[in-house]
C-alpha cells in the first residue's frame, strides 16, 4: 500500500492525470491529428487511432450533465460524506468528467448547473477532482 494509505495505484496514461491533480490542475488529452477529446486518459485516440495525444489543462468550468445522490457509502472511506452527490460534468473543452459535488445541498442540484473544479488535497488517498457550484451561481 502506498505511503498515503490509498489502495489505488495509478498506471500508464492515468499517472499524468493524478500528477496534474496533485498540482491542482484538471488534465485532459486532445488528439493533435483530429482534435478529438477523449473522456479518459488513453494511449491512442478513440476517433482516429492516432497516438498523437497531447496533455492539456482544463479551465475546470462546465455544466452538470447528469447526477445521482448517494445515501449509502460506496466504501468505508465515504461513510462520513453521506449523502453525497456524484456529477457528470460537460467541461468547456469538450470532455465529460465525473466527480463529487460539494457546497451544494442534494435537493439544489439540477441538470445544467454551472460548476467549477477544485482539488481537496486534505483527503486521504489520491487527490481527486471535485466540483462546486460556479462562483456566479453562489453569490
């Protein structure tokens, strides 16, 4: 088990994503040949099979595409967070990301809610992308 207590070991293309997250950046890939933006890190473009994927950093702004609120923890490490809302977010750069939504009551979540990414390095385990309502919504 790694020193941070996590049982998850990033590998291959995932490592760049976790490295960026630990630096407070939301990484994504874009194909230099066809412009496609894969949903998750890959070795080849799913659209044209090119290996010319370039790592980029997202601005971290998007809208909620879909969501579900969990009333039972998915694992012991989430027991203190119940209920929590998982969101699929369509980011401005053209890819969809999964994360939990913070600073928003479950009954206030709607499809189309503008959100922004943040990273919570205080949590045990790997640093993960989390979302919160975008500033213009919370004022």
